[in-house]
């Protein structure tokens, strides 16, 4: 991890724990790094699911970013409130969320909203709803390039689906969307090799579609790990997200990307239940609990071992536990920052060791007003 104690507060006694601290100067440098990797700010369409925060959106817009991705209607509404010009809801809407999406389009008419589709049933339902509203809906075809989470495999069926999109009078085809979050090779050359192999069928599909005289406007590709790979392609939009705040999982895996950790938890020892054990106030409700231990990187406890976690508690085995007292504060980087942010109502901003304010995590819930 990074050297120095940049993360520490000079006077933490009035700060409740756990709290999530963010460092605006580091966020700005991460945005600058994103722009540098992309080479052209107009290629960027960063995801806001990591931070869900108005102030970070506005920082990105300050650096010329006008296009965004999001995962929920609430996140899309927040982007509309911020005046973002172009917003992709990167989650195929179903059920009541279809109606919410059209409400969103109407309420924020100065923002161009689009969303994903990966099957003919949803496509026809969205086209029909657009017809009811006497409008057009902008759709990207979501492709499955190996993650097996969402999307249609880029084959003949995908070609038929995109062709159908192009024939529907109330649909505006935007292009192809690919999220390849399963590609996480630490070595950049190997990551590029795997990413290029997964991307080749996408290029083949694009050629087949365009051979029919149908334009594929754009390809939007990748998340954070494959961001620098796709940045080397021509005419591809880029959708990193974790790069804004970074975390203790991606940092060591993708050191070549040179992003800075910009979010840190302050936590305290709340009990010493047995010799060699420390209990921190970092339970399931405070950090993302979905992966194996360790779930955080605790500064100055590098030789400790996280052994159990419950709703409010994280128990750590530590040979030097006698050095510490109940109430001592520590600082920790989440292994997975995105779902950790959603657990907090606000992010405390830190400048030169002092808490300077709070940014509301405005889209942490499923609904703002729509």
C-alpha cells in the first residue's frame, strides 16, 4: 500500500466511527488520470455506482466529462438533477422500472437518457411503451462477452436482435455495450490478451450488422480493470467506475493504472475479548461483506488476521494486541469500495488532515423522487 500517513486526521476525537472519509484532492487526481488514459475526455462515460454522490459528479463535469453510466433509477435521477447531458442506465429495466424510466425521461428533458436491452421481449415492450408516450427510446444492445451476468452472446441471434432494433420506429439504436468485469489479470499484457480475445467477436458482430447497411453508432466497453486496454482502441467509449475512489482490492491487482485510494474508513477498537484479539466497529453494516477475509486493509495492523465478522463487529487476531486500548482509532481501506459507500449517508471530506464538510450519498437508496 501507499507510504506515509496521508489518511490520518489531525484531531479525530469528534468524528464518529465508523465513518467513511474521502479526500477531494485525490479524487481530482484520479479524474485527471482517467482523462489522461482515455486520451480524449469525450470518450469517457464513467459509472457513478461507486460513489453515488453529487459533488463527485460535479467534479467530473468540471473536467469536461458530460456522459455517465449508472445502475439505478435513483442514480439516473441524481445525474439529471446535476444537469448531465447524456446518461446510460446500464441495467435493463423490467417491471415498474420501465415506467419509472419514462418518467425520468420526461422530468429531465434536457438530459439524453438511454438504457440496455438484451432480448426481443424486452425490446418490444420498451418500443411499445415508447409508442404509448409518443416518443423514442434510446437503447444499447448489451453483450455477454464471457462474464455470464447479463447480455446476449455476440452471435447470429445478437445480429437479429440489433437488426430488429433498427426496424422499430420508436427505438433509437445507440450501439453495443460490453461489461467485461470478469477480466482481472494482474499482468497488463496478459489482461490485454484476454480482453482482446473477448472483444474480437464484438468487432465481428459489428461488421456483420453494418454489412446490412445498419449503422452501429458506438461501442461502449469495459469497466475499471480493462479501462486501459479499451482506451487503446479507436472509436470506443470507456466506462470505468471504481477508478474514482479505488480500493484495497484493485490497488494491488492493477498497480499499472496508478490510481490513488481516495476513500478510507475510520474505525475504533470497541473490545479486547481475549488475549491476542481486537474487535473493531466494522460489521457487515459498515463494509462490503460479500468476499472472503480480509474485507479491509487496516493501516498499521498489516500483520493482523481478520477472523470473524457480524452485523456490527469485526474481530481481528493480532500478536501485538497488548499495545492497543479500547477506543484507539485506526484507518482502513475497503477491499470493495462500491457497496461500502452505499452503507453511508454521507462522505466526510478531508483536506490536510481536517474534516472540512460532508457530501451526501444522494443515490444510495433505490428512489429519490421517481
